[in-house]
C-alpha cells in the first residue's frame, strides 16, 4: 500500500499539534487536562487516534448477546487522587458502594478447600492446622532473625516479609499463576503498598483465639477495603462518560497507527474501516499509550540507536489474560453470596481470580433476581503447560473447575463470554527498570512521551487512578514544565492521598440536547461537538459522529427526553443546556433559528421565546386543537385524570400562581446549571413518572407549558 500524498495532514507554520495515541484512562486524562488549558492553547491542535470505535482501552465493557455485561478483568474503583475522584464524580452520576469481601480459595494438606479471607497472610488462623504451623514458624523465624541485606528479587522480598512457610503455602504458587514467571524472575521495587506485611505476634494471637473456639476477627487491611462501582454500563461506562465531557472533534476513531517517522515527526495511519486507506499526520508532541514494546517496534528513524531500543524493549515481559464470563440462571450459592472476588492459587483451575460480577450492579445481568454471573481471569503461561490455550479449551477448563468447586452446575449456564487480552499485566521483571531508564529518555528527547499501564510499563502505578493521572501529569510537564509525580515516584503517590490538583469547573460550556424520532439531523452537524441526540425511532446507530447519541424508548414526547437527560446528568451539567426538538426550525416564532442564541438568553435568565399573550390563567384540562384534538379523540393521546392545576401541585407541592403563568410552545429552550438546579432532583423524577407508559401522554403537553415558568430567573 502507498500513501496518497494528498492525504497528509500537514502542520501549518506557527501551529503546534499534540497527538495522543489511544483513548483509555491515560489518554483521557491527558485530553481532559489539555481541555482545561484550552484558553491558553490558541495555536495548539489536539488529535486523539484510536483504532477501535469507542474510548476506554483495556477498561472497556461489553454486553453479550444474552444481556450480560462484562469488564475486561476485575476492575474496582479506589483512588489516591482528589483529581481522579472529581473527574469520576463529574462524569458518572450513579454509583453503588461496596465493602470488599475478598477471599483465597485454596486446598489444605487434608485435600479440603477453604475460603481464606484476604489478605491471606493476615488470616492464617483460618487455614488448616498444618498450614497454620508452617506459616507461623516462618514468620517467627524472620521476626527473630530479621534480614540484613535488601532483597534483589521479588522472591527474596517475599521470604523476608512472610517467611518460608507462607511462601510455600500460598505466595509462590499464587504469584506464579498470576505473573506466569517465577518470583525469582521479578524485581521487588514494584511492591510498595500492594502487599500487606503481617505481624507475627498478632497472627499468633489470632491462631490461639481460633484454636480456643473464640472469634478471631478477619483482617480489614487494604487500599480497596471500600470501593465504588458504576451502577450502569460497567467500568467502560466510566470512560465513555469521561470522553463525553471532552471535545468530540478531537477524537478520531477507527484510526490505527502503523508507523512513526520520528525524524520528520510524521505518523502513518491505517483506517480500520478500510484497510487499503492510508494517511499521514504531522505532530509536534506525541503522547503514546500503546504497549511500549509494540510502540517502539513501529518507529522509524535514521538514528542508529533505534535498533538498540527495539532490541531492549522486546525483552519486556507481559502476560496474556483470558477473560471468561459465565452467565447463570438463579442466584449464587450461599458460599458465594457474600463474596466480591476470590483468588485461586492451586493448579486444578486455569483462573487465578473469579469475581461475582453480578454482585457489583443489577445492570450486569438481564433481569435481577433471575440471573447472576461469574467473571474469571486466567493468565496464559509464558512456558506453555498441558492446556492448549485457545478459546474452546480455556472456556471448557474454566467451566469444569467451577463445577468441580461446587460453585455452579452446567444446567445453570445461559451465557459464555470470552476475550483474550494480548497484553494483560506488565510484569515487573528483573530487567524492567534498566530498560525503562534507557528507552524513556530516548523517546522524550524526540518529543515522545509513553505513559499508561503498558505505555509506562510500571504495574505499581497501573490502576485506573494512576493511569488517568499519568496523562494529566505528562500534560502539565509538557505545557507547564511541572515535574511528574506518579510515573516518577510510585512509592510516594501510593503512600498518601494526593490533593495537589483539582478539576477546573465548567469544562464544558454548553450542550445541545435533541429529542429525535425520524426528522433530518443535518443541522446538528454544525454543532456536533456539543450535540447530545436522544433517538426514539428505529435507527440503531448515529448517522454521523457527534458528542453523544443514545437510543430511548418512544414514550413521553420530548418532555420525557429532556427529563431523562436532566435526571441522568443532574450532578454534572454544563454551564448551559439547550433543549430542542429535532424539527425545532419549523416552529417559526416559537424557537430561535440559531440554537446558540439560547446561551445568551439563558444567561440573562430567560429560557425561551415568550409571546406576551401566552399566559395560563385557567388550570383545568387543556383545550387541545388541530392534530392534538384529533389524537385525543382517536385515543392516540393517553388522557390524564389530572387537571393542569393538579399536575402543578403534584410537582411543586404548592398551588399554581393566582395571577397566571407565562409559557412557551414547542419544547425549545435553554437553561443554565443554576436554573435547572433551582428544583431538587425529585421534582424531575416525579414528572418523568407520568410519561413512561405511552408515546403521547397528556402530561407531556402539561410539562411543555411549564418549562418557561420552571426555569425563569426573575
């Protein structure tokens, strides 16, 4: 294939272009920070290249054909950063809060399997007696003879912190299963707060209590003892929601980077929709979230040291992760009902972790109460074992182990989901830090910054909070010269709550909410970066790229659409929201032809065009005319038992105004964040409850007449 020279996106003289490859948490952190600084970037263009059709990277979620939702691994939300918390609070309005209930499920010397509360090293008292004694003996040995030399490997670190017995009982087996390499082949720098170090005296006291028949409280250690999870759309829903708060025009989906000329700063891109279509793009600064080994592999340069960089990055070690989701009928058995997730160190199952994913949210199953789900994660060994690691074998082995453990029966299975992640975990190998110290400065000298879970290749700062902050901090460094913290000093950021950065308020100035059925949306193209279209017709996808496109049931007229949006985004509204029917331009005299006129109007406290004669003074049933009269007579309008005055009283808990109420027609208006929040959330929730059962409820005509009065600032 050759590149058409006309398809090169040249960088105009005097302009700067920052290109970001990928759209996972790190990339979105970088984009958000750039958006916060947009007033200072008058000569800077931002382009995000993503080979898939949606943002999220490894943090996406997928719903299978049976209606079960799956994450790409066991993600939970806990945070070391105020900035991360504020970002998620803005993007996601609805959360479920959980107390972690994690366990190891392991076989004892008596061949019986037991649930050992997490972390295992703090709950030795729940093990078989022989394992208790072996583990305690090792702990007492290192307590009486503390190590003198610092550990060179992760295995030495484990022995120094836990002793020989606990390493044999659990630590070595489990870590080998997760990382796929021996603990002797890993460094110890990465550990930090991730592994809880036990106290021999406390453990001995717990064992004594347990052996005496007394209650010994399980350990509650851990940074994710309490965690939250989105109520809807899984982990992927977080990042699609974060992306929706950012300029849609900056994102270029279905664009795969296949080569980078670092000497001339030119990227070659292949369209994933048309593999014979190549284009090129110039850049000033490049931020990559691509796995570092792959990224360096497609660099081109006359610099003779590039081949050395390719050689050493090829030595980076990583795991392949297999995600198997099992959708099930009924409810979890009693022994799983109280579990969040479980670890499996033994070799009689392919998976190292199983999450009771249905416990996190009702949205993860087709019908709550009727179904539940288990999400299983397996790491494909670098040195192949007896299992041939293809989809059929991995799914089959997963189900067999779940059945053998007594967790499920085969007749309960209604859905089988599978996905293989080529890059699962970046392994902190013995050579990792030396490789990063050579490669990262080489890239940065060429205005390339590689960050993120695999872009930075530091597992210790590879969680979602770390990843987003790597993007934020690298932008601060590029634009402001502020030193990075997360990537540069993992131990420091992991040892504290980092509060130095806050999200700038009012990132998105305005949004246009469009109620759509089958009308033309051509006019939306001029406002696509800010347009959130709710479609109630038969289309299954957006006709073109826009800020957001969602499908809703065809109920409640445009009032249901507007109320749905307000309720969903009540806590993260932009400065101004413009509400329009898709055919608003046909309502001459009642709607502004230019949607942006509603911005200045709303800021002046006036929601919509109000002819002086439009005042409600009679609060009985509405007098319908023309088509509405015919619809009511023909039964095409669902008639309400309430008068307009009664409807007003239900919503606002007060009688309607004696002097009458001015109003507008046609459902086209604008409102500031403050105007919408004049009314508590429950007012909007009460209103939408009248509109969920029919395509044309009479209350829809009531609410149309209320918008002006509801949002008028006077």
